[in-house]
C-alpha cells in the first residue's frame, strides 16, 4: 500500500472508530461508570459489541497486508450498519405488540392487591394486529363512511391490561362518543406496558395507514423513569440518538439471537396462574392474586434513597416528542393528534394508603428517589409536554388535572381503578366533544 493510501485508510478507520464510539457512548457510560445507578444485563452485550466493532475497524488497518479483501468487507459492513441505523429503526417498526388473537379472562382474588378495586371477570381479547379494540371484527382494510376511528397510543396506563376490553377508558370513551354522534365509533387501544416516546413515534407511523380520525397519545412516566435510571447526557444529541447502536441491524441481530436462546431455555416453564380452560367459551381463565404487585409496592420506602433533581426533561424525550409533533403537523396527515399528560399520585396531598402502593419511584431498581424528587420530575415532564404542545396547533388535554389522586381513582402511582377509567373517559369525551369536529 502506498503512503498516501495508507494515510487515507488510517483516516477512514479513525473516523469510523469515532462515529462508532458515539453510537455506543451513553451505553458504555452505564457499563463503565454508572453501573450501580442504572444497571441492566444488556450492558454486557453492549460492551462486547463495542469491542467487536473496534477490533473489526482496527484489524482491518493493521492486518490489511494479509487479509485486504476480508478487511474491506468487514469495514464496509460496519459502515453500512452505522449509516442505515435510522432507516432500519423506522421501517422495521420494532415495537412490541400483544399476542395476536388472544381471548382470555382474568379473575382477581378478593384478598389480593386488586381485591375490591377490580371486580368481576375481566374479558380480554386482541385482534389480528395485536391491538385491543372496543369491538370485534374491525376491518382495517375498509372503513365505513359513518365510522369514527380513534387510536390510543401509550404505555400501561393506556393499555389498561388489567381490565377487560369493555372496561378500559378507551372503550368507555368510545361509548360516550358513539352515544352523542350516533355514529359507529371504533376505538383501537395500541397501548403496551413499558413503552416510551421512541415506540410511540413508531406506533404513530404504523397506525396512520389504518385511516384514523383521531390519535390520542399519552406520554410520561416511562420516559421520566428512563431519565432517572439512565440519565443520558449526549454530546451530539441528533447523531447519538439517531444512530444509537441499539437501533442498528447488527446489534438487533445479536440481541435476537440472545432472546431466542433464552426463550428456548424458558419454554418449558409453566404458567401456574392458569386455573382452567372453559370449553364452552374456548377461553383461558386466569386467577390473579396480585402477588407480583405486592412485592413491587412500597418502593418509596426502600433503604437506598437517592436524589436526582434535573432542571429539564431528557434530551431523548425532547428528540422523540419533536419527531411525533413533526409527523402530526408536517406529513399532511388526515387525522387529529391529541396529547395527554401523565396522571400520577405524586403530590403532597396523597394519603399514605395510596403511597404504600407506589412501585415506580422508579420501577425495577433497588433504590428509590426521595418523594420531593419524584414530585419535581413528574411535574417537570407534565409541564414540559403541556408547554411544548401549546406552541403547536395540535390538541393538548391536561388529564392529570382532572383525576383525583386517591384510592377510588388510582390503584398505585399511575394506574386507574374502574372508577378512574370511567372518569378519564368522561373527561376525554367532554374535551373531544368541545374541541374536535369529526
């Protein structure tokens, strides 16, 4: 190799090494520096992938004399993986969905976490898309001209997975709209536990092809919990978020291989909650005692109490909310977008009985933030989304201001009781009736 070619090749390797590092940077921070603050098993996969990528880049430079063709192939592979990441993330629509065509019932025991809060048999079903509609046999191919179609996008407070389809706030809202408009109202609940704003953006793009009239988007707690656990500070936000290695082809290939192995290991495990199969209804009946929720509860009283008082919402949240807003406003969409803030029980007036049920301060870690910090962060995110949407021509409804924070309406930090679902439905119906012309 001539001297000039070697210099050029070195420059390519340095550049690719740097941009690859930036794709990994915030995740490597968790692995090397802040493991105790935001640990998860996937950090090890991140570390191994980073080492592998850097080895490929630099071996292609130092071992080029003997393996020039192989080196070029691997270097091109890393390059293509990097530049294709944003498109791969968007067009593969890697968003979790519920199992398609589910049909089962849940019965909650009286002495459990849900006793006296969720009563009766909850009949839960999904359609061929993995959505939870208010009606069966909705046709996504053809929509009748007298039909109003509403999609709801969000996480667990939207999914309402503890309730039967007819008792979710989305279905109850649909009944109220149908009663007043005298039209056929289809409300399709796409909520999934644990989702955040990146998945909301992908879900919005996905459901737009099904001819909605209104899309309701509820954001909040999972994004601010992610902020608490990860506290990612980007040097170059646009690049680092867009080209995040976790959204790339190669990384997802490795992660899917890992998931497949784990799935096969766990395949033989039995679900001990299953009581029986009703032959008459061909429905699985599940007995739920709320034991998992009991273990998660009282998170506010963990011994390891930490303090985190951010001045602003996360850069990640800002990035994806902007993408959602841009999609609602700049793509000539034929539907309205309605944003909701996050109902939560984080305020000084919340009584101890409800505080004893908190689990998300934050969830799934061995520490808690102080109650003052949790109040501050929840207000920070709710105030930010209200202000940001008010700067657009989109609809914003501060539902958090309408739902009382007591055990009649909330069963924990953010999830509704049956009365809570009914109240959300009524408040939303009233706002829609006054502001949106179908």
